[in-house]
C-alpha cells in the first residue's frame, strides 16, 4: 500500500507565573523500520538498506555517527526477497549482511556501511516482494515492485553489424547546422522517469611527458517522464548542436602543453519506476511558502522506498554494442576551428 502523509511533532509547554513545568522531549520509543532498495535487472548482486529509527539523549548528529544506533542486531531480523510470476511464488532469496566501504561522508557514519544483499538474475516479467521479519517484536515489514524493462532506441539510427570481412565502424553524428539532433526512443514497461546522458570521450596527449590518456565528459540532456508505464510510447528530446561545443568549452581547461583528439560519444539512459518518480517529485524544491515536505513511502508497516530502475548503456540484450557514435568530419572541423573550442588543442584524429 502506498501512503503519503505528513510527520508532525508538536510540543506544548504551559507556563504560568506561579510554577515551572519540566518536560522530556523524548517520547516513548517506537520501532520504525526503514527500507531503501532499487532493483536493476542488469545487476546480478542486489542490495537493500535496512535501518531503524533511533531515539536517545544528546545531539542527534553525534548519535547518527554511531552505526549501532540505526542498525538492527543481526539476530533480530530476517530478510527475504520473493519472486512472483502470475501470482505464483517462484523463488525466495535470503538476504544476508555485507559491509561496503563506498559511502560518501554525510550525517551517518562512513565510509563503511552495512547493507543486505542477494545474488540473482531478475525476471523482468516478475513482481518482487521484500519482506523483513522482526523476530524480536513479531512484526512484518514489506514492499513490492515490478521491474523496469529494456526498451528500444529509435533515433539516431544505429546500423546492424556487417558480416565479415567488413569491419564495423561507429556511425557518424553531426553537430553542424541549426536544426537540433533528435534523440527518440520507445518507453520502457514499468518505467516512468528518464534521465538522459551523453558521455563524450576524447584523448589527451601531454607533449612534455609523451603520455596519452582517455578522458570523458558527461552532458546531462535532461529528465523526461512518460505519460504512463505501459511501455512502447514514443519519447524524444532535442540536443542543441551549438550547446555541445559550449559544453566542451565550459568543461575543458586551456592547456598549450597538450593535444586532444575526438574519439566517440555514448548515449546512456537511467530509467526509474513510478514509485521512485513520485518519491523524487515529493522531495523536489518547492516554490511555495509552505516548505514542510510530505513523507512518501511504499513500504507497508515501515517507511522507505522499494522500486526498480534500468540503466540502458547498450543497444539491447541481444546486441550489446554501446549506443556509440563518432563526430562526422564537418563536426571535427568545427571542434578544431570553431569559436567555442578553437583554443582547446583539438587536432584531426588521423594526425600522428
């Protein structure tokens, strides 16, 4: 069940000239389980963050740095993931704890953090249920999600791989002219929110050190939302051609000691389900004078978010080529001589 509600804490203090009232701001502790998990069918190892709300005397920021305050004792909870297909239970996975060391600094302790994980190849047609059983309190907390599926890139067109002895080369793309580049695709089943990225690669040769490195720059092309989650809806966005060169100028430092060569660019889609989209919308900055945010959750008997996502960085599961293109000769010429990038040291890719 999806719930959208406000968490409001009201403190009342009655004062009079005749007496003083002492009070304790810490209410009786209530167990609240917090679950965050995004499944991705392209992954084989899947992670869930499972914590508990905590209450204690003193500075909450200091208390948050002690992981024992927000972690359940290992023996207190059992975590499973169920795979359902056509309302029939197919498989049950048992999640176990794993310690990772990649958490960025923040309110809670880092870089080590404890997650629950399981290994599986997910079925994009199945529904998955996460179940947390608190054996100490006799409480069950659960969530459910469908899987965001793969989808098809329509434009720019990628030709099939030619049969041998022909050699495949990345198709050309043009950043010349005033008409925008159209990026078009068919929406994914169970997908709602699409973040589109262009990753541009170029090589850098240090003339003094005689070393060459490959560098990439990410250009965020925006976020789009599909009208529904049924799939196969035509979606598109436009890429400003001049904006490409301006983006390079803003992200590459002038350095007369290096020479650069254009390599290729990839399109990458990050797609999330409807619940994740709602969660993001609820937490987006508000232009209203009312700044208090509702708390969104799709976790039953707890709070948090359980949903799925799909990172599309290849044409399809059958054709695992990246969605990769190279600049055409006219775009290379503009890169070398154009007003925005002529000082960045780009040279013709065929130059030794």
